[in-house]
C-alpha cells in the first residue's frame, strides 16, 4: 500500500532502504530523538529487522517516507492495539537535509488520516522527549493533547530528560 501526498509518499519499507537506516541511526543528531540503540545498528541487523516486518503486518504498519522525487528521507509507523482500536505512532526524518521543511508534517498527516479513516482507530498516542520542541509543536497542531509525563525517563549524554505522553482521539481529528 502506498499513501500519497503533495510532498511525500508513504510506501512499504524494503531491503534496499537498510543502508540509509544504518547511516541515520549512526548519526547522533538523528538518534537523540529516537529510542534506538545508542550505538546504532549493523547493516545485517537492519536487514533482519526489515525482513521481520512481514510477520508483523497485522500488529504494525511501517512505512518509508519518500519525497515526490522518490528520495527516501525517513520512516514512520503505527504499532497497533486492535483490541482497543488504538495505536502508538513513531516517526523519524533521518535525512537532516529535509528537517524543518514540512515533510514530517505531511507524512504524519497521511498516517493519521490512514489510521483514523481506513483502520478505524479510536485513539493514536505517542511519546516525545521534552527537548524535541519541534515535534511537540507539530503534534499540538494536529490536536494531540498532553496526557502525562514520565519524569526523567530518558538518559542521554549524562543527563535525564522527561518523556511526554500525548494522544489524539478520532473525534478530535
């Protein structure tokens, strides 16, 4: 399945994407916004993860983010809880050349629309580090509400940070 917008399209992740993911996960500036392994991952590990996605199609919806020029710049996912008609959202623009240019906004909008209209989800939630102000502002624009804070839940570069819990209901979308 491919979801298309004006600036981006969301497509299934493929093995050819692995080298880019590995590069992005080795970049400390990218990784500080992720819950990824602090040392990054090997190409072999990333390929194994991509292969494992086929087994998770019912519980997880993973997409690569491509520009309209077919440049792979990131990924996003919904981790589904079908019993509760809910999901946890995760997104990363790994290619820093595309930060702050609206690509993440459109990708998030496409995925939220897919979650609420096609998957008939009632709720989508996420966790965001308190130092990720750009993401927090984006989520608020979409209607996400702050639901709580996991105080000092993230350890990065010798310091603890809060993890902000946010959520949006279908009726708020």
